[in-house]
């Protein structure tokens, strides 16, 4: 066979295989290094600090776990959160992340490496990203081959869509969850391919770890049954599927129920019913097959099918009945909001108010995935060419995850792995085709169909697939016929599948120039991808958001550290049991950095409590004051960005507070009254009275105009001119305002000792004359 | 806090020596016009006898200051300068309120004239009649002007001594607002009214009614001497006329052979205002599980909790705090936002001063407070709040092996046994088959 370029001939296959595996190991090591290194921008640009909001809680919980042990953590009741309701942390948390850090911490201390728990927390996500790269490699290897696996590992290692959740310091559940997700999927594919109960059990164990680590485990809970169901519907039921699924489901479900937060949900909520249903279906089908293989009569077999169908229908009816009776919890609001993007805004504003629950904007797909998003469909289509069971998995995963990623920004994270896998498959197929030196002669026979797209290093994998290929020979033949028909007219598959049109003149790649062009082009794309990823990571995803950075005029970095300034002020200047009220976004940070009780935090489990805070913030002072006193609030903290133009401040979030409060008190708080008659959201002279009297507005703009020394005060976030005479406060005292006015803290005044309302007490203290009152009439009116 | 405060009070008590009769200190500043100072000699000497240390200051004098470096210089202040229109700069309504907030007690005398103090009264929910309208009464028939009135004192009163003789009063009445912190001490006689004293003609009556509008200042709803206890515990007494304390009225007979009760009345008012009588405090509170003495930070739901409060009353005769079993209506609340439990805190017979109760913690986790909030007119307010957490049982704190769960135990055990038997049978049969095969092969 002619080759495009000379190949060494004196190498033994063993040498080739050894060298290839060495190169793979080195490549994986380098990929891990790159994955970890690119996540360290946050530490280098800022410092080793926990980022954002949720990580602060995870960090605090981990510290408890590390210092007091697992059982104390399990039984931890946090009286400072959700004051005065408290939070049963042990029962309302996914402990996987903290347990992982705790194990690492104890391990390191056992070998006398006294590493600070904070550094473990900060560096956990980068560390696990290396494992994710490895898991993705294993997964992709099952799809195609090791070279595709390496590409996928490289992609997932540096793709911004995943880095956004796993930079150093982003100590969140997702940090380890993606690794668990990929490894569970890998084990599932492996179990399905081999019909192995061992791999099914491994999948179940990692599923359990995933359940313990992230609420997104429901994705696995539904992906695997969906895959199994599709396989059944396509007539691909096999004992391998039965063994893999049954072992995964039985062990995985029992294990997942050991997590206190999950408890009996797997048998009680609708989200988990698909898995149970498919499990039942598999039992029925396998039972039917068993009986069929032992019974010969045609009529009896028909009866059997009817019986099986009846059982299935009865099961569905029973499920509906149980749901109706309330034994099985119906779908939750979060679930509905996945199908109807407007649902949350209407019924559960608290979910809609989270920015990461918003629908994804188109540019962010490119921002997070760059050229992978173009390769992704190609990879999915390539999966149709062979359409083995595992390819079906990727196809289903791709479809489902694409939809979810479009609905919610944060679900971009679950899309990213499949994009990397599919793109790697596509890109490696392209490279295989153009690197492969063989040049086809005239007419090849059909056997070479796969050969052109399989690189020489594919030896081990090929044999692996061989067993599978034979067992599903019938179905995959059918499938390939179909796809062959469907793929007509697609240029890519025309190029890649020369055998699909064997009658015409031979096709293939000849000469070095075409190869060089395509490969050069590909390398350029990859290079741009790397530089894009680096740029996005360093500029967009590495900000701790606790510390802000801006640029001075000379280009040097200027650090804005208002949050920590204010939190430390609270920590050092207030009583230890002083309750701080703020909007829930800052609850975890206050608990973590200021160590003070908070009313609400980012664990948004009690809508009414949050609505109470929303009501206090959006009501006039005299209405808010009893609420504050009832909840023993000593300090109120607001975020105000008007001075330096920090747009994530509370005035911009204010409408959500109003909406959430309105959901609970529709008669007292009405969203329209916070707009001007023209329907505009204003903070200037035209602001509506409800807006101007609200506690939030008053706290934000209190003494703001004075800062401009008589000039026109300008809110730089909303680009509006604030009234020259600012609001006055009677029930609160300004206690602290940070350097750039981002954080403002107010102290709630005690009741007046004379029993007056604080407004008139204030008026008296300022020397204002009280209107002369007359005694109440005691005479009764003549009837 | 309660501990600290009581400790402070004890130390203060020792420092002041045996003479100290007030629970909060014995330094008294009297603001009085020097000319009138001698009118109140009996009252002042009575105070001195009790051990008070009096300092006099003219209303316009600059020293001694009321508040020095944000600390009140005196424990008690008596303002008898009821007709003074212009005070020194540091004596303003605002500074008097500030004094109250800093735990200083006040006695303030009013007069029919419009003074800065008149406007201050409004802050205490007291409404005064228009200027120049003192209290007038023509009953009982007597010699002397109509605005010098003998007022009979209620026989039983929480503040006053029992069975006091009527008290001479001349001055201005006030109506008492609905502020719950007010403590009426002396009410106007039913026949009295506020009016200009031009002989009490019908015209003047109509005039004053018109000026006052619908609310005619008349009748026994008006107060003459009214106490006020702030939420911080400091006390202020408003007296309609300074003459109540005067020597003249103290000596003046109400009727033949019946002396007036003014002197005793003044002493009683001063005793109450200067925190000698009706002064209670919570020494300490304890809480623990039943059958344990350890005070916990957190209890488990449904725990039986024992709570006790130790209350003592100030005894001005000895200057000591003595355990007090005097409260019959004390209540304890176990509160999270709202009281989940409200129960009577009854005196324990064996231990004077101890009030205790036992209750079951609610079946609800959260941050709870033991709250005592005892506010009765004329008595010191008793307030105490202790925060504890009520947590769900620990993971190993739940009951085990419930009889109700036997169906599940049976299910689990039978499945395990069945699986074991099945495996055993399976393995055994496989071995036999192999053997059989082996035999065949042979």
C-alpha cells in the first residue's frame, strides 16, 4: 500500500505500543499540569483566598469538619445561620466536598505535612480538574480511542466552561462533581460494554460519591435510565444492559439514601422515579425473555406480552396514583423552571433572582467553549456513524445537556464535558484521516471502511471493541445502513467515508500538501483555543469577587477590598451575638468572614424568611423597625455601588427583594409602586414615594449627596442624578461605611426609653417643637 | 449583663456606706431658685437624714454640671425651679431626657407658667392645660384661695404609705396619656378643674373650656403627681406644683387637729423616685436539663428543661438586697420569634427568692430565648433574656429497634437469609453439575 510519507519499518509492534503508552502517560501528566496551572491565576493575581459566596460556607463547614471530626460535623446545628430558625447543617448539606478536604487534610497531617485547611480548600478544585481530565480521557477512550481521549482530556483541562467553576479558591461542590460525573459515566459505559457487575458497582460507588457531593446528581439519576430506556426502545436490550443497570441502580440507590440530606428522596420524589421505572421495566423485560426462552407456544408468548404490558401500565397507573395521593412528591419548582423558563419568574422569584439561573446568552457559548462549539455537532454526527451503545449515550447526553445549558447559565457546566468529548472525537477523526499516511488505491474493499479512520495506535482498543462489535453486529449493521443513507449529501461524511460511495472513482487524501494544509489549520485552531482559554481564565474567571480589581491610569492593578474591610469591621467592633441582616447573597460571607449570625444566607431554604428580609428592606422605616426588633437585628448591611460603579449592588437587586416580598405579602408590597408612573426604575428626583421611603433606598443614599459637597450627586451605576437633599434615618444609625462605599453598615437603634416612636424622639432630640396636643375626649357622644 | 449590673450595684452599695438608702446612689442635685430654697427645708432635711448628699444649684448657675464627660454627675436630680423661664445652658429638656437615659432619677415640678419644662412634659405623654390655668376646686368648703386644695390620697397605693392624711396641693394638673410607662401617684379631686384664678367666675370657666376645646381639664382623670419609669429603669416624677414639698403645706392643717400628709407624701415620692422602694432585680437565672445541674448552650428537642430565676428586692432600711418571694404572677416565655411556651414561674417555697419551673422543650429546632418580661406599674421592670439553641437529636440519639418497624426488619432479614440460602443452593448445584460433567468426561 502506498504511503504519503515514509514510515519506519524496523520497529517491533511492542516498541510502538510501549512508546505510545509512554507518550500517553507523559501527555496526560502534562495535561494535568496545564489544568492545574491555568487555574492558579486567581492565586497569583490576588491571593490564596476563598471565592464568591457558596465556597465561604463550604470552607466554614470544612473547618468544622477538620477541627471537630466527622460526627460533630454530621450533628452540627448552626445557630448563627437563619437566625432564629437555625440550620441543621449536617442534614441539609452535601458533605462530599467537605469530607474530601477533611480526608486530604488528615492524610497530609498524618504524614506530618501541616498544611493549612484553607490552602487545601483553595487548591482542591485545581487538583480535581486534573482528575477530571483523566476521567474524560478514559471516557473518550471508550468512545473512540486513546488519541481522542488525550484530545478530550486536553480540552476539558483548559476549557473555560469548566474553569469558570474550578479555579483555585472556587471551593464549590462543582469542583469535584464534574470528575465524579465523568467517572460515573465512564464506569457505566464500561459496565454496559462488558456486562460487568464490578463496573456497575464502581459506577454505583461513584454515583454515591456524586450524590454526597452535588445536588446535580439528579442529572446522572436521569441520564443513565434515559440511556437504558433508549437502548430498550431500539431493541438493544441485552443481559449486559440488565446486569449493568441493575447493579448500578440497586447499589447506587441504597448508597445514595445513606446521605442524610437525600434520605428517602430516591423512592419518594418524581425526579428519581424514572430510574425506578426503568429498573422495573428491565426486570419485566428480562423476565419475559426468560419465560419466552422456556416456553414454546406462540399463544402463550402473546399472553405473556399482554401480561407484561399490563404490569407496565399498572405500574404507571400506580405511580400516578401515588403522586396524586401525595406519597410521591411532585416535581419541584426548580424542575419546572427547566422546561418553562418563565415559570420561576412567575412563581418562585427566589430561584429566578439568582443570576446563574438565567437563560444563557449566545456569546457565552463561544466565550466558554470557543471552537469546540463548532466541532461539537460534528462529533455528535460522527457518533451516529458507528452508533454503538456508548455512542448513543453521548448523543443523548449531548441533546439533553445542550437544552439545559440553553435554559440555565450554570448548567453550561454539565454541557462542557460532552462538548469536549464530542469535539475530541471529531477532531481526532479529522487528524486521523489526514495524518494517516495510507493512500487508497483504486477500489478498496469494504473492510477498509473503518481502517481509514483508525490510527495505527488503536491496537488495544480495537480488540476491546471487537467483542462488543460482534455481539451487537446485527443492530449496528442496521444502524450503519440507516446513517449511511442519512449522511448522504454531507460533505464531511463524504470525505470521511469513502466507502459509502464505492462505485465512483477512489477517494482519499493524496500528497503532503493537503495533509499539511489541514493539519496546519487544525494546529492553528488549537493554538488559538489555548490562547483564548488562557485569556478568558485570567481575565474573566479568576476574580474572587470578594476582592475586586480595577486598573489605575498607568495600567497597574488597584485592589478594591471593601468587602473584607467591612466584614472585619463587623468582626472586631460588634458583639459576638449581634445579628446582621443583609440580603441573602452576603449571608455566607458574613458568617464566614465576620463570624456573626445572619438572618438569611445563600442556602435559600426558607422563602418566607427571605421574604421577611425583603419586606424589611422595601418597607418604610417605621414598618421595618418592628420586623428588625422582632428578629433581634443589631446591624443591617447593604451593598452600594453608586460611588465607584459596582453594578452588583443591592439597589440593582432591589426589585427581586420587592418581588419576593410581594409573593408573601401581596397586600403590603407591590412591585409597580417602586416604578415611576412612566414605568422606569429611577433613583433620582423622579423616584416613586415607595422607592424613596424604602429602607434600602435610604440606607444606600444616606448622606451620599454630602459627598459631592453641594455639587450634583451622581450614581455611577444607574447613571442618574441623586437628589441633593438625601434621605434621613430615624430608626437606624450609620455605623460603618467602607472606603469606596461598597459596604454600608447601619446599627438598629434601641427603643426609646420614654416609649415614644423613634421618629418623634429624634425630632425632640433635634429640638423641634412638638405640636401641642389636647387630651382625648372622654365624654361620650350623645346618641 | 445581669450579673455585672448586680455586681456593680453591690459595689456601689458598699462604697456608699451604710447610710445609702437608695439602690442607685445618694448624691442629689437640687435645682432651685436660691430665694426659695428655704421654703423646702423640711423636705431637704428629711432627705439628708436618710443619708442623701444634697447639692444646690441655681437654675442659671453654670456649675455643677449635670453631665460631665458623658457621665451623669449625680444619681438623682430634683428640679424645683418650676417658674424659671431661662435655665443655664446645660439644663434643657434634651439634657434631662439624656440624664434619664443614663439612669439618673428626676423629680420635676411644674407650675401654671409656661417654662421649658412644660414642653418636656409632652414627651412623657402628659398634657398640660393652657398656661395660666392652675387647678381650682371649691370643695370642700374652706378658708383660703380656691387653688390651694386638699387632695385625699388613696388609702392603698403601691408607692405611698397607707392611710396618709390629705395632701395640700396648688399647681397645675395634667392629663395622663396612654403611655404604659406612666405611674399615676396622685389624682385630682373629682370636683376640681383647671381654670384661671380670677375668682372662679362662670365666664372664666367657659373661657377655659373654650380655650381647651373639647378636652376640659377637669375631674379625677387628671393627674397631679405622676411617676414615669423609663424602659431603662430610671424614674421621673412630675409634680404639678413645687409647693407640695414646701414647709408651709407640711405644717398646714387640713382640718382642725388633722395634720397634712405632705411631708410623708413627699418622702414617699422621693423614695420611689430615688429607687428606694419597689426596686426589684433578677440576680441570676439558671437553666438545665431535669436531673442535671449543668447549664447547656443547646438542648435537644423534647428535653425536659428546668429554669429558675433568683429575684431580690431592695430593702432601703438596711440597704441590702433581700430575696423576694413577693411576685405571684411572674411568667417565663420560651421564645423563637413568638413564644412557643408561656408558663407561670412560681416561687419555690424552700428557697426564698427562687422562682422555678419545668417544661418540655418544643418539638422544633431553632434558636430560642428564655424570656422574663415582668412590667408592673410602679415596680422595677424585670427583664431577662437567655439565648439557647434547641437542636434535633444527634444521629445516634434516636430510639432504636422500634416495634413498629418489625415488618421492615423481617423483610431485610428474610431477604438476607433467602439470598444466602439461594447462593448456597446455587453453588452446591453448580458443583454437582460440574462433577456430573466431569464424570461424563471420564
